[in-house]
C-alpha cells in the first residue's frame, strides 16, 4: 500500500496528531496555508466522497466541530473554512477534510511544531 495517509495511520510516517479515535485521525498539514491547518482522515482507506459512507462522514464532521472549539480556545481563531478535494484537484487519494482557520489579525506562519505545542498545552 503506497498511500501516504495510510502510512500516517500506521505510524510509518510521523505526524503532529491532535485528535485520534478508532475511526479517524486528525493531524496538522505538513505544508500549512495558515496556522492550524489540519486534515481529518478516516482510518479505513476511502478514496474520496464517492466511496465514503455516511456514518464516517458524520463522525468526521463531529470531530471537525470539536477541533473548531479547540482551535478557538488554543489558537484564538476567528473563523474556520472546511475544504474537501476530489478527482483532479485532490493530491492525496485518501479522503481528507481540510480545516483552515481564519484570523482577524494577520498572522506570521509558525513552524508546524509550534502550532502543535499550542494545541496540546493544557
Ligand atoms: P489535497 O490537495 O489532496 O486536498 O491536499 C493534500 C494535503 O496533504 C496538502 O495540503 C499537503 O500539504 C498534505 N500532505 C501531503 N503529504 C503529507 C504528509 O506526509 N504529512 C502531512 N501532515 N500532510 C501532508
Ligand atoms: Zn490510504
């Protein structure tokens, strides 16, 4: 299996994971557009929206809701855009939902590790 996101699930490739359960994993994008740019993926390999089941889709959105709240508390985000690419505009062919925070104030793009530390601090 050459899927990069399956390798992240199997921990063959490391990731800055901010949420995980038996069905999904959420981790920081390696090339963030903005501080806190996160991907939520199902642990089972689905290619895109066409083969993802509704139960998993709903769960992914429940996790998105939880992470929105976490980012409001830890990163002081002012808005959040959800994006999900399919077909030619999808680079990694394992279903993923992008969470892209919005900030009223212009932000310096921080190292992913620093954003991870902010999200993890209690
Ligand atoms: P797509 O265009 O498929 O919706 O976006 C794929 C996303 O996955 C991109 O934003 C890209 O930066 C991210 N990505 C690709 N490879 C890796 C990786 O190995 N680790 C992490 N954390 N993100 C990745
Ligand atoms: Zn996969």
